[in-house]
């Protein structure tokens, strides 16, 4: 059992807090990247509109470690766009962040980009959209240059589970979003979910299938026609450090598979496509996500045994990783599947993103009670501790837009 870390020198900082960029407008951004000859995964301009997120989803590692919200000014983003287009020749700009639809200047920024770059056939794209901040006008404008589908991330099928994870959206939000899309010509959507979350029951898993059916029926209500195509993508949940769910033991492999096939059977519906990720990769990911320095030996063992490019499914060998972990004298379930005690020492707490452990534990208890925590961005402080500990403030230009 890991019992803790102590500093060897009295004057050493403990814990070590992350460095933070206070002003995203002044930080350098690469505007002359190397453009490869071959096609790559993100073969486009990736323009970060803001950093951080204050939505507070309890499963989200990035949402905690990159706090607080710091927006870039639209004029800075336009200047970067011009330089990147000239220097790369790319014909697509992806506006990226942890929740791009929350950017306060999104609508005027998208409009300006499309107007300025349309003669060069440069399109603008957005990542998956929150269903409570979806704007069909923006989606239509983005779609005018290059046709694309719509992707939403409800994350969970039942309202109970959306409250557990603090998603802060409702079924009504989803129906309003897809209804507006269907009214404006879209005939299909992709929906992202997770299974294996804390406090999840079979009824919660099956609620994903019910939601897919309701989306199809909404299409019928709006258009009077059948044939709405829905793609349901379900990944298996992996507990991560610095989140409210860092105390939660991941579902065993057999349980994840059972839930996957339970959902697969329920989604044998015309025009519904079900995609799910291999649960085995999630198990190994959880071992390293919540592991201590001893898992380094397992990593070396796997490399010696031939593990290479394991992010690609055709190279990944679950059995090889299990053997490597066993040879290191470790038990994968000890790291991945075990619930942690409230006061148990965590091997990652010698470094800190500024979020207090007390805040995360309180979020864990609120998850158990299915209680929501509000977004602090335009409301009161929720007490995570980041702004005070790191001496950084939220930068949000919403008041300029409203004014």
C-alpha cells in the first residue's frame, strides 16, 4: 500500500503547484507549424479559443487541472487565423477548447472567419457540442462552407446519471437541440456517452438506448418522416486523478463487457449505429492513471516484451500488459478496480493543479447524493481553490458581448 511521499530537503516546495498562463492573449502561439506530406489525424488548423473549463463535470481530469477559464480576444484569434492560413495552406480551422460553444464571442467570431475566408474555401469546425449551449445559427453558418454532421455529448442516458456526473443538462435540452437541427435540415446526429460510471445501474445503461429512440422520434415529430440516423458512441469510464471520481474503483472487465452487450442488444434499432471502445485498453489506462511509481517497472517490462504503438488497436495486446504488470509483482485490480478510502494517500499529490482535495471529496459526496454544483464562471465561487492558490483570475468577455 502506498503510504505517502515526504520531501528529502526541508526547503523543497511541497506540493509543487502547476505553472499557469494568466493571459492567453500575450502567450506565444505557433503560427508556422510543420505541415506533413502525409495525412495526419488532425489535418487542420487547431486554434485554441480559450483554456480551462468551469463546468465541473466530475469525471473530467482536464476540466480540473486546466482551471480557470481564460479566453482569448477575438481580434487575437483572427490575427492568428490569417497567419496560420498563409503559412500552412490548410483549408479548415477547428476552434478548440474544453467547451468551445461556451466561448463568449463565438457567434461573431465564426461569422467573421467565414466571411473573410470563404473565397479561399476555408471552413470553420467545432468539436462536440454541449446540448445546453447549442446554437443552430452557428451550426448552419459552419455547415455552409463544408457539410458536416452534428455531435453532442450527453455523457449519460438518464437524468440521475447526468446529475451524478454534474453534467448540468436535461433531456429537454437535448430534444431542443436536435429538434432545432432537424428543423434546419440535419437528418442525423452522433451522441457520445460513457458507461461504467459511479452509481450506475442497468436501467441507466438502457436509458442510453431510450434516448436514441427519442431522438429518432423527435425527427419524426419535426419532419413527419422516418429515417433519422443516430450514431451512439459509448466509451468505458476510467477514474482519473484530481477529479471527484479519483476514489472510485473502475468496473471490472467482465462487468464493462456485460454492460456493452446489454446496450448493444437494446440498440438493435433501424438507422441506429452503436460504437464502443475496447474495454481492455480502459483497464490498462486506469492502472497507469491511478498507479504509483512502481508501475514504471511494468511499463519497462511491456516495452521489453515488444509493446510499441499501443494506441493503435492492431498493436495493443492486453495479455502482454497483464503479464508485464504481474512480472513487476503488481496487481492491476489494486490500481484500477479498488475503491479508495477518504484519507488514503494518493501517489500523485506531490504535484497539484491547485484544486483542493477537500473540494473534490465534497464533489464525490454530492455525486452520491445526485446534487449539482453550479458553474462558477458567471456566478459565485464554488471553492475549488485554484484562483486563490495560484493567483490567477477568470478571463471572460461575456460582458462585452452583452453590452
